[in-house]
C-alpha cells in the first residue's frame, strides 16, 4: 500500500468563493503514480468546505444564495459576541461561515481506478471559502496501489 499527501495552497478572492480544484487534484494524482485506491480531499479550516457538484455559473450563484439563506451573515450569534471571548482584536465576525461549513462538510472521498478519479461527467471538486478572502490550504491524501 502506497500513500501520498500534498497540500494545495491558494488565496480566495471573495467573501464566499467557490474554487474548482479538480484539475489541481488530477495533477497531484499523476505525481503520486498511485492508480487504484482512494483520494481524500480535506480542508484544514473551520470556515471552509470541500464539496463535489456541478461547475455551472448559474448554479454557483444559487449555491451562494442558498447558503446565505441558511446562515445569514449577521444574526445574533454567540460566536460573534467578541467581548465574551478571549480572542485577538482582529478576530473575524464569522459565526455564519462556521455554520455554513457545518452544513457542507470538511472532506470528500473519491474512488481512484486505473489512474482516474471516478467523477461523473458533471462532477467537479470545489474548495469553498465561506469567510474569504484569505490564504487557504487543503490536503489531497491518496492511498492505494501503483499499477
Ligand atoms: Zn470564528
């Protein structure tokens, strides 16, 4: 059994930024030379998410609207009561982003067969920043066997 882990680092550019990382993940899989196994995509932040869905411009707008409806940016959130917490002065007001992340999830797993992720035609892998713009990082972790 082989294993290969690589981080993808980048800067998000919007408050809610849906970034298609599918091609970067494919490139890492090629570098790993692992052909059969499991690819895990994992975010190391509490206000981001990893999800698989369709990269269609209208749908990306719909996803942002849906998330905003589920957890509006400004509500009477306890996490945003900065005076009640021992935090740095530049602590972001971001309870909504934690809640959106909770709904979406921090990881996805994709089967790897004959060197190819078994994504459907319309499936793309998204890194979703819910409290951008910021410097962010995700992990691509591959376990399996070479050909
Ligand atoms: Zn927070």
